[in-house]
């Protein structure tokens, strides 16, 4: 079954997190990048707000999360993600490896979409997982080469991937 409401929530949630990742990218990018990252943040926020509006106006539409078992799995997946990401970030900070926190978080966020693909019966979330994990592995190397913080490359990469999936949610909603 296709859950159109979930596509609207993809637009709002992925748009919001795209906005957040672009914000994190502002930590230490090349100075000439800031304007473009800011524009990307604004675009992500607009997609988020469109998704919020569509979600609220269609609140009673069916969702994969209407099933209590799916909702329970969703909650466990998200709570575990937050705990693992937080413990890992804390450990990296204690080890004075702060520059690796953004790639670590992107890795954990990516992995959690593997579990959520079953919850939402949406195989496209496997692609989202793969892309975010790829960003998490590539960003330290690219950051070193470009002489910027890992958060700049990770934020731009994760923000772009999530923005694409937020737009995909809007498109899938319109085509449903």
C-alpha cells in the first residue's frame, strides 16, 4: 500500500534535517561557500514548510505509522539511533576527535534508514542509507584535501542528500 501522507512527512522531516545539516556545514567551510550553503539552507526550509503544510492539511490520510507494530519499530529505531549517535559523539569529543563527530552522526543516521525502510515499506530508504553512509566515509578525506572541517563536507553532503529526498517526497505526493 502506498502511504501518501508519509511522502508529505518525508518533505517536512527530510527538509528540516537538510536545513540542519546545511547549518552544521557553516561551522568552517571555505569563506566563498557560505552564501551558497545559506541559499541551500533556505531552500531546504521552504521544502520543509511545504511538507508541514501538506502534512497538517492531510493529517488523517493513511500512514505506515498508523500500524502500532510499525510505530513501535519506528520508535525503537529512532531511540537506538539517538543513543548510539550520542554515545559515539561523546566518546569522540572526550578523545579530542571533535572533527569526526559530523561524519559519525551521518553514518548512524544513514544506518538507521536501513531499519526504517521496512517500517515504511519503502526501498528508496536503502538508497538514502547508502548515500548518507557514503558521505560519512568520503567527507574526512575530502575535508582534508580541501582543508576544511569535516562538518563542512559532511553537512553539505548530508544536506544535499536529504534535500533530494525531501523533494522526492513532494514529487511522490504529487504523483500519487
